[in-house]
């Protein structure tokens, strides 16, 4: 990765590993647990292709500067309940499958690690539904996408904005039969931190079984920013609210997200995908849409192709869509246009993760418990304010 001056900028999209036909690049987890390319200099032929297609260096989106935005609800309740927000993804995925196409998205593999894979039937699509808040390994799905496109098949590729930029850079030109959908992205947590979490979850519950399923946004307990996570093992089922879940705590406080997410080049408009999907967090303050706690999405139409597909989808009876002002959506979901701010102790947190001596729960306690000193000062200030108010009232 010599061509990226600052390795912290590398998103781990995998475009360079996909393009190198000499097998000189492999994606490996660094000590923090993020995928980064490793170059085998003995195999490298110095063709410069990996540098040329790296989206951090060379990507420029040609998409709309002022996309139309819609609130979106998939009316097929069983589909929406498996999805994390309003169930946008399965509607577009079904449409592509009906054209004989193929869909790429993120799944848990047999070891409960997150990676991108392809689907050509509805059972495989179900595995892609649900947000997996961890960096996904795109593996060689860019190569697979190219060969599907060149064989004339319709392809839907979904992922984070940097993964869509990676795919487009790898392909180097647009294909009529390719539709891309990016996510509004808070950032991706470390794969190493995710491994710590899974291991500790079993240990804390004295569960000698195997994790079978993780639903990070279980909507049977409502839909919201602070939702419920359900984990099924061979022995038991565990539910925790995001508020009380160490993994979500360190993710949402920006301790565990990738270096590249802190100054992200892709969380902005124009977006990288033809369509963007995310949660409609402002729904409670918006007249005309009822929050039934089962999820509402926002959809941005970023290109002519995105608009065209949306019009076809919108004519289906199983879809509810209503146009929204873009500013309103951004107000409640700033990651649409800006990076998450780093936690001030993020580097120290990762030093501890690398040392491997403390559990994730201990690290959460160390970095996310307000210090006694701060609390003391706060109580003192409140006490003084109270005293002043009482004095004022008595003197009247
Ligand atoms: C790491 C991450 C951060 C996010 N941050 C925000 C945010 O700040 N604000 C917001 O509004 N929405 C965010 N989202 C998007 C949101 O959680 C939903 O995924 C989105 O609204 C689509 O919902 P759905 O119901 O249509 O999709 P679902 O039917 O639930 O389908 C999930 C889709 O997400 C893809 N996906 C799941 N996990 C990953 C992953 N790890 N990497 C790449 N793709 C993945 C799947 O391939 C599939 O296309 C984030 C998602 C992820 C994965
Ligand atoms: S310069 Fe060419 S051969 Fe060397 S790693 Fe990059 S793509 Fe592979
Ligand atoms: S192509 Fe992607 S993985 Fe490779 S260096 Fe650039 S950002 Fe990193
Ligand atoms: S915040 Fe940016 S760099 Fe991080 S995963 Fe999302 S799109 Fe990629």
C-alpha cells in the first residue's frame, strides 16, 4: 500500500486486491482489526494499476448534487421485520432477481464473520437483510460482479459508500446492467473488537455453545436508534438493548470505528451509489408518516439510473413512498454528509485492544464511565446554583 501516503485513509474496500492479476495484494486485518492490503513485493510487476484505481486517491462521483429524497416503507410486513429500517433493500433485490439477476451484499459466514457474497434466490437475500455493524470483507466480489455484468446479467451491489466507490473504480466504466445502492454510514467497527465481543458474550453467559445468529436491530422490540440486539446460540437466546450492550456502546461513541471513517471522503453528496438507503430518524417530527415502530427508511435518488429503477419499484403496490425535503433528512442524519467525530480516547482504546489484556467490558468501563472527578465538579456546580436560587427566592 505504498501508494497511499497515509494508510489511515485506506477504507479496506479491496479494489486493489481485486485488480492485481499477479496476486501480489492480499487483504489482511491489521492489529486494530481493520482490513488493509498487504503487498508481496516479490510478486509485484510495478504496473501501477492498484494506485490508479484506489478510490481514496482517484474517485470522483458524477451523481446528482441535489438528489430527490423519499421516505420509504416496504408494505410486505414479514420482509420489513427482518430488515433494519423500512426494508428498501429486499424490494430492489427482489426486482433484480426477477430479471434473472444477481445481488451482492453483506452476510455472516459460517464463523459469524461478516463478508460480501452473492445471492440469486430469496433465501440468500434474507441473510443479507439486517445491518451488521462491523467491517465487511468484500473478498473477490468486484471480480465476480464484473464477470456477471459481462455475461449480460443484471447486478445489484449494496454496501458502504466506500465499497461502492471501490467497485466503481475497479470496473472503470459504467455498465447499463449495474445498479448500486450505498448506505448512510456512521462508520464500520473493527473486526477484532467484534471477535472480542462474541467471545465474551459466551463466556459471561457461561454458554459453551456456538453463536448461530446475531440480529443487531431486532424489531420485535421496536425500531429506533437505540434498538435491541438478539443473539441466538446452540443453547440459548440473549436480548440486550443497545444502551446496555458493550459492543453498541463502543461503536456509537466512535471508539471502535475505522481510521478512514473519521475523515471519510465518501460520506457526502454527490453520493457514490445510484441510490442511497438509510433510517428515517426524523420521522416522529414529520407530518404525514406514522411511526409504527417497524421501521421507516429514507431513499436518495442519486443518478438517472437510480431514478428509473425507483419509478419502476414505486409502481408496485407493496411500496409506500413520500417525498421529503433533503435538509430535513440531513438534520436528523448528519452522516449523510459528514464523518463521525473521533472519541478523544480512541487511540488509547485501540492500544488496549492490541495489548489484549482487558476485556471489552473492562474497556467500556475504562473509556465510557464518566470520571468521579467530573461528577464531583458537576454536583458541586449544581449545589452552588441551587444555593443561589434559594437565597434569591428568600430575599424577595
Ligand atoms: C456499518 C453501518 C453503519 C450504518 N450507519 C447508518 C447511519 O449512520 N444512519 C442511517 O440512517 N443508516 C445507517 N446504516 C444503514 C441502516 O442501518 C440500514 O442498513 C439501511 O437503512 C437499509 O435498511 P433496509 O431496511 O432497507 O435494509 P436491510 O433489508 O436491513 O438490508 C441491509 C443492507 O445493508 C447491507 N449491509 C449490512 N451490513 C453491512 C456491512 N457491514 N457492510 C456493508 N453493507 C452491509 C446489506 O448488504 C443489505 O444491503 C448503517 C449500516 C451499516 C451496515
Ligand atoms: S503495481 Fe501492479 S502488480 Fe504491483 S501490486 Fe499493484 S497491481 Fe499488482
Ligand atoms: S483500493 Fe481500497 S483497499 Fe486498496 S488501498 Fe485503496 S482504499 Fe485501501
Ligand atoms: S464512514 Fe466512510 S470510510 Fe467508513 S465505512 Fe463508511 S463509507 Fe467507508
